[in-house]
C-alpha cells in the first residue's frame, strides 16, 4: 500500500494499526518492527496509529511520531452526560502528552443519532444530544490546541452504516454500565445512509470553516453556527 500510494498528495501520514491490543507486553516489540518497516518504505511521512488503550499501559505509542486517540466520552462512558466531556478529554490528552511528549490528535469521537429525533433537554440518540456532545468536544479541542500539542480532530463518522444484529459489548477499557444496542446499524454518521445531513453535519461544516486559515465570503455569518 505504501509503495502504491506514497506519491499521492492527500496522504499525510501512515497509520499502522486501529485499536490494537497495544497494552499487551509483546506489543512494544511488534509495533517497533512494523513502524521501522513503514519508515523504510517512505521516509518523508510520519507514522501514526489509532490507540484505544490507556496512556499508562500502551506499548505502541513509543513507536509513533503522532498519537491518534479514539475516545467516546459521553457515549460509551458517562452516556447522557455531555457536560463531563470537556474535563475528561482535557485530563486524558494532557496525560498522554505529559507521558510521551508527542503531537496528539483525536481519530474517533461520535454519538449514535436518529435523524429527525429532537428532545429538549437533549436525550441520547436525538440530534440535539449529538450537537451538544460535539460542542463539548470542540471546547476541549480548542483548549488543547492552545497548549500546542493537539494537531487534529476526526469525527466518527461520515455516514450511518449497517452492522450485524448483535449486542455491542462493553469494551474492557471503558467504564459504562453495559453495552449500547445498535438501532438498525451504526448511527454515528453525520449523514444518514441516504446521505442526508443531520444537524451535526451543519455544525461541523461551520466548525471546519471557522478553523480554516483562509475564510470564504460564501461561508461568513452562517446562521446555524452555534454560539459557544
């Protein structure tokens, strides 16, 4: 894959794993070899990987140039309590940086949402909860970016997709009381399976334009931009 795609300008990093069992003792030596091989194929790009393990036990991060963290505060843990997200993200990401002193980005964060469901106050699976959920993450990201080590944010995910008919078990690294059932597939998309936008799509469109260094006159003063 690296040999095939290394000249594509859209490729900025090579990821060597997604949520591996990187807290295992043998993981350190394994990812050291994998990252070394990736670097031998392309010396111009950083090596990264998506981490699900705890910062105290992860063995993959020592072999990475940029750390990607997948986290679901407010969904798989403390579901229904978006007000705790900002503090949790700030605390954990500072712990990662203080331990490894490497650039960090979030590679997954999101909440299952049923299009057209609205509740006030917000409730899980509603578009209102997803919007509140995202805005609390964005508050945390803005604070981390000012500290200098936070380099990017990737939402999970683009569009809803079908999954198998099974109960989603509680991940071992998370503290929720139990698993989350899928409602006819994974509904964390900011678009539906038919590619129709949820409220989150407009919120993220506004956020990304506000983060852009060059502003477009077409997107100034968007009426759906939230006031945080």
